[in-house]
DNA sequence: TTTGTATCTCTTGTATACTAGAGCTACAGA
DNA sequence: TCTGTAGCTCTAGTATACAAGAGATACAAA
């Protein structure tokens, strides 16, 4: 885990106007989302401090912030670990995000500007191409763009914050899902249904379609979590 | 602001198994929710440290955590203030919480145990009594109990976390709403509608009723925010 | 009077030193 | 061998010292 991260860390040019604490926070968060640190991994303060060439103070502040959004779990006098939700909690998180993303789709159906709608369609088209030709990683990224385009079209920044927060916690599990064979095709037809509902400005249909789309991911994620012996 | 808080702070018996940092966090959070610190108020580290009889370190960690959940806003090298969402953001937050609480009601309609349903009805009855006889503060608290009973009946802990997080941010605005004359009666009939839908196990109706109930609060909160010249 | 700038102050950001509790280790007794 | 406990070690929690940037202040020039 240390080699690659270390190099990334060295590349951290001291950014202006940002505190070390904030830079460290972003770095650790990204490492967790990227899977460099996996759920359950210990996050030793001194080790991190050395790796990121700072004192423990900014590390501690960063860990506290990550703990506040539940990406990290701190046991008093024992230390920080990457949070490892159990199966029940993963299901619950997917339920929450399905509700939030469903709501986003519902709002988007009535509020999306023409440009925002166009962006959604464009993202959908990209997914379509990559579903056939591209590699799994590319499709995963394109999928993210599609979803975020819908969040944006809801025109509610607080909602985006909220979805993003939950999304981060699910990242370690959600990441691998689209790699499953056959899933891409299914996902595409679901996306198509959602995109159509949005284009036709049908809030209820868009909401329901999105909710179901997300909950199907939940099943896959659970399978994955099971494979990882959670 | 300092007098009352100071006394509260002195009352902080050093709790076992809890870090100072955690105690301080809870204290500041409660002070914000209680309205002791109002949106926009400056949170001076040294002043807080003296008030709570600690060094700056636990204060800083607490403030960082509160900033992570957006209850506090930190401007680098300038300090922390109680977050002050603008009107648009308040509306957005109410939209988000209406979606989440609506979802909770929907889940509760199918998942609530008999005991949980009984608790909801009981809370509703308490509200009913207080709407007629009690003071505003008592009604506000009972209202909270009613809502939380529904969150609980959704049987999804992550959802509760999420709702709670948003609820905290709205606390300064939501707090005064039930004080408005006449609102209590309206609120009660809405509660009755929700309770009935839950008892009859009708998810869609419960969801819609809850969503509307919350969005009506939004209007009141906005009026309040306007009065406070936000 | 106003505006620009230099300096100074005051708070925050970071590092380091010190304290203390959790959990491991090793040894003694059953 | 197993179990309980003493103590030891190692990391986290807290305090304090030091650095640095933002914003205030005061003065000079237009």
C-alpha cells in the first residue's frame, strides 16, 4: 500500500491557500476511494505523517474530518481504521442513496435545463459506446459521469453534497460492480429508461427507474461484499 | 452568549472513555442547535478553549469535525463561524430532508413493528394534547419525538444518520417554527394523516404526506429566515 | 478627504513535547 | 497447559511552543 501512495504524496506541491490539513484530508480520502486503503485497514498517525511529510497534527485533523463523514472510524485511544460497514449497513446505505438519487432524477425531470438534458444524453451515449467497445474502467467512469449529470440537473447543491457523502462510503463496494460480465448491458437499458423519462419530463417514472437502477447495484455490491467475506 | 454556556461547560464532568475532543464537539454542537451560538457567529479557538477549560487542540479537532458536517464553516487562516446557509440553501436543505423523511415514512409503512407503530401513535397523541393545552416548547419537543419515532420505524440506521445530519443544519431555523400561532393545529392534521397512512400500511400515501408536511415547514422556515434578514 | 501602502498585531496553522490509557508479553500459580 | 495478572510498551490524547498569513491600523501622498 505504501509504495504507490508515497509517490503520489511526494507529488503534492504545497498548494497555495490550502492548509496542509485539507490537502492531507483529500489525499487520504482519495486513497480510500481508490482502494489503496481498504475497509478495515489501520491508519497509523505516525506512519501517515511520515508518508506525507508532516507532523501528526494535520493528520489527526484530517482523520477527524473523515471520521465525521464516517469514511473512517476512530476508536478512542486505539486509533483510526477505514470504516467497514457490515452487510446490513451496506444494504441500508444503498437504500438511502437510491432514495436520494431517485429524488434527484425526479427533480431533474422538471428542472433540467436544455443544456443539462443534453449533457445527460451525451453521457448516456458515451456509456452506450463503451458498453460495447471500451474497457470496464472506462465504462465505470462514464457511468459516473452519467449519474453526476443527473445530480447536477436536479439543481440542488445540497442534494449533491448529500449524495456525494453517501457515495463515498459506498465507493469501495461500488467500484468493482460494473466489471461483472453482462451487467453493462443491463445497466445500459436501465440508463436508457431513465434518460427517456427525463427527456419526456416524467418525474415519477424517472424517480422509480433510478431507484430500481440503484437497488440493482445493491444486489451486485452485496454479492461482492460476500465474496470479500464481510 | 458566554454566561449560560459557561455554566453548562463547567458542568462537564470528565466523562470516562470519552476524549475531551468528543465532549467538546458535543458541547459546541448542542450550543449551536440550542441557538446559543447563532448562524454567522464567530467561534474563537482560544475563547472556546478557555470557556471549556482545555487547550486549543481538542477545540480545533471538534471544530474540524463540525465543519465536516457543515454545521460550522472554516475559512483558512481566518477562523470558524457557525454556518449560515443562504435562503436558496435552506430551501434546498428542506427539499433534501423532505425526500429523506418521506422515504423514512414509506419504509415505516411496510416495516414498522407493532411496537414501533404504537410508539408513533403514542407520540401523535402526546402532540395532540400539547397542541391544545401545552406550551410551544413542549409541543416542539413532542413533535420531534413523533418524527423520530417514524425514522426509527423505517428500520434503517444509516437513514437515521443521514436525516439527523441534515436536521442539525436546519435546527436554527426549524426551532422557532412551531411557535407560530395556528401552525400547531395544521401540523396536527398533517400528522394525523401520516399516522393513519402508516397504520393502514400505505407506503405511497405516507411518503407523500410526509414530504408535504416537511415542505410546509420549509415555507415557515423561510419566512423566519427572511425575518432574521438572511 | 481619500486612497494606497507599509507595518504590526492577532489568530490560525503546524510542530513538538509530554501524558495516559489500551493491549501485549511474560511470568506465576493452578 | 491454561489462566490470570503485573508491568511494559506503544500509540493516541492533550498541551504548549513556534511560524506565518490575514486583516487592522496608521501614516503619507495625492
